[in-house]
C-alpha cells in the first residue's frame, strides 16, 4: 500500500475512531511510525486492539541499496503501560496467536514472522541474506520502531525454531529485552549433532527402544509389501515426490520414526504394535500416525526450504544412525542427514556462530529461561544448565515438544518462573537510562 493511499485511508476512516479512545490513539501512533503498514484484525480476548503489520526491512541491513521486503507481524495491544512480549516466530504465521507468556505477564504482544518464511519474502529471494545476523537485525529494527510506542520492559520468547531465534536475537542484541524465554529450543553444534544419537539410544526403557527398533526392521524387511500400500495412500492424500522418490521418502520415514516418536508424543510405548505378532497394516497405521510420509513430500520441501537452508549453513541439525539396518536400506546410504537443501544445493555448514553462541550461553547469557521437555528429542541439544550465569532451566519430566509449557508446570515452578521474570523486568526499568 503506497503512503498516499494509506494516508487517505487513515483520514477518511481511522480518524473518527481516534477520537473515541485508546485504539484510535494507537492507530495514530502506528500511522506515524516509518515503514509500517497496518490493518485491523480480530481482537483476541483480553486485548484492546489487534493489527496485522507489514514492516519494511532491508534485504541486507549492511547495504540497504540491495532492496527491501515487507516482514509480516501481528500486534495485540492491551495498554501502553503494559510490558511487551516479542515472539520470534520461527516459521510462517498466517494468523495472530497469543502466546501463553503474554497472558501470564498481562503484556502486549508482537508476533514477528521470520524473514524468508510465509509472507515475509523478497520478490526474488537470495538465500545469501537468509542468515541469523540479518534475521536478528530485523527483530532489532522492529524493537527500535515499536519501542517508541511501548516503553515498559520487553521480553522475547519463541517455540522450537522460534526459541532458537530468541537465543540468537539475545546474543546479537543483549540489551533489547529484559529477559528471554526460549521453549524447546535446540542449539545444534554440528550438521549431524551426535547428541541426538545418544538421546535416542538411552531415552525410555530398554523394552520400548527395542520395540521401536523392531518396527523399523519389520517395515524395511517387508518393503515390497509396504511400498504399494504407501503409494496408494500417497495418491489419495495428493502427495507428490520429485525431490525424493517414494522409496527414499519411505526409508527416511523409517529412520525418522524414533526421533518423531519421542519428539511429538503421538503414541506411547504401550501403543507400539508387536512387530512379531501384528499384521503389516497395523504396523503401517502406527507408522503413519507417528511419522508417515508428509514430512518428505514436495509440499513439505517447499514449506521448510528456508528452515533447511539455515540448518545446512549455520544452525546445524541431525542425521540418522543406520548401523542396525545394514543391507535393508536400498535407496539411502551412509548416515543420511535430515537436512534437505533447497534445490538440492550443496551444504556448506559453518559451525563458528553456533559454537560462539553456545559458549556465550555458558558464560555470559544472563536473564534467560530455558523450558524443555524431558522426553523431547530436541532436549538432547538444548542449552545445558550452568551456574556461571544468572539464568534458569526447567526440564519438564515426561513432557515432549508440544506440551513443555508453563501451563503444564507445577504451581511452585510456575510461580518461581514468573516471579523471576518480573524481578528481571523490574530491574530493567530501574536501570533504564
């Protein structure tokens, strides 16, 4: 929307609302922010107003002559006197979502979509500028812009990849927020971080891990019967496989099965069918519930392309152990990586940044609260606790990637977490220049 059109829209339609109360006052303030376009959206319960934003960002923050793109964000407004939670959303966010931390703190919220995800794309994306230095500079610019409106303490948070981004954001801009709360956020140190293998070899009971392995073996041994069934399923679901073949997707799915089993919690150990007694259809039904093929379709490759780019270049990821399956893998070889680079571009992983950030979390990263699930596979590469910094760790027993949340903590842990956060926020206000 061009500035002149936006001005006419504001004069004709927004000005009368401005006379009626705070939402109108907010619209006037938003209108006066440079490089911010906004429109009203449905207001979440407990808030005064909500807007979808488009924030004009340089493609290269070090050289704005390379052009701009518009970054999508959502603002949920309670009060100018309330704190602000900035959610460093990891993937695309097609609609506004209120994070639990926002409600616990009675805060405003800015939910900021990551560059090169969802609608936050340049017209001709150049992946050279999809890196954490540029992505965190986006967040810093949002912080500077909206800091003109919201002067109370800011807290950053994010879940999974969003939690990773919250960690890197704090590393690059330690003074932007009073505290950071990354949920279930890995900090991978290699392109195939071996800590994942150790986790999968030790989590749960011996019997449960053996049952998982037996399902994998059964599927691979009966691939000739399994693949035609999966092909019919894929046709019915509208899956397309050109980045990977169906056979490659099947083998990746079998290797992925233990990772997903513990990460997502779609099934329990008691739900695993007996690989010796159950029919193949029952095995396949269980496999499709836990892992399936959709992660390896062309649609998923496109949706996660930017994520894989970051994993394969500077954020690291995981791979698959194959020692137990010698002679049973026909389409894959070695220890395959779980990274699928856009356009099958070669991986050029540079571990320098993640190792610097890891060292920072162990020596300098104060006012961080890490929340991880005790049975979540990604907890294997979570930031390890240390007494060298003023930060907190909550590793929630029995919780996976989807339910390691403040609402599921014991009352004592929840109160401790929130009181610690409020203390840090108060200290930030006292020390404010």
